[in-house]
């Protein structure tokens, strides 16, 4: 899956137990922008080095989910994270119609 967005921040390494990741916070380029945190695992941290806040990027992600049961209350909680594995500059798609000059339709028909 791919998400296009503008980088809001690239965080420092976060450690939770044995799990480490570097967060990339982006705001999507959709009609209704969303702010998302994508976790890059250690083997992919280097991908973030070439980017800065404000850059528009395409982020390749996997959605990771798991179930967790609180040992004290036995409440079941469902957790989800976005895990980044690819990062590239966002290139806006431009159609041929976007490149052609705006022309008025002429109605030169004799009837």
C-alpha cells in the first residue's frame, strides 16, 4: 500500500521493549488531509536521511495489527501500526489535458 503526503516531522528512535522504530509523521495529500505516524524499523532508518520536513513523499507501508489482553483486567485491546518499508519523492501526475492550453469551444456550425 502507498500513501502520499507531506512530511511534518522525522522523530528520534523510539524503544518499546525489544521493538525499536523511527517515526515519520506525514499529512496526507488527500481532499481531507489526515495526520499519520509511520514507523520505520531499524533496517529502513537510512531511507529517512535524504528527506526533510515539508518534503512531499510517497510512503510504501504495511499495516500491522495484533490483539493484546491486559493481564490485570483481561480486557482485550486491538493495536494497529503503519510500518514503512519504502520512501520516494512524490511526483504529481499530470494529464495531457492539464498541459494543453485552455481553449474556448467555438460554435461555428451554420445551423
